[in-house]
C-alpha cells in the first residue's frame, strides 16, 4: 500500500467516522429509548469495522482513479462520494438533532 493510498484512507476515514459519530449522537438524542438496542458494544464494533472497510474501499478506488484516469467525470463521482455525501449527511443529522431538541423545549 503506497503512501498516497494511506493518505486517501485517512481522508475518507475521518469523514465517514464523523458521519458515524453524528449518527450515534442523533440516535442517542432523538431516540433515547432505542440506544440500548442500536448502540450496544457488539454493534459499535460492527459499525467501526464497516466504516474502516468503507474507508479502505473508497480510498483504494479514489487512488486508482487519481493515478490512472484522466476522465473528469470519474473524478467528479469520486468527489461526490468522498466529500458531498458525508457533508450532507452530517448536516442532515445535525439539523435533525437541532429540530428534535427544539421541539422538546
């Protein structure tokens, strides 16, 4: 695994772990009675493994696209998957938390 691939793994991993933390906070705040079921230790290990696996897959694909293809469309798809989807997910989950807490007060 090259240094460039590790760089892409780190970038993808931090973005999708941020999404995972936002999802965990959303479940804990907006659905407190489902926390014991959805956020058990075994499930958290599975979620963490899924995020690491997703980061490895996305980073490998991104590295291959970056280093071998000159096609702009592939780079746009990679940018959407690596940047737009995590950002919009975090925004959506945080807005759900904000409005969920706002309705309780």
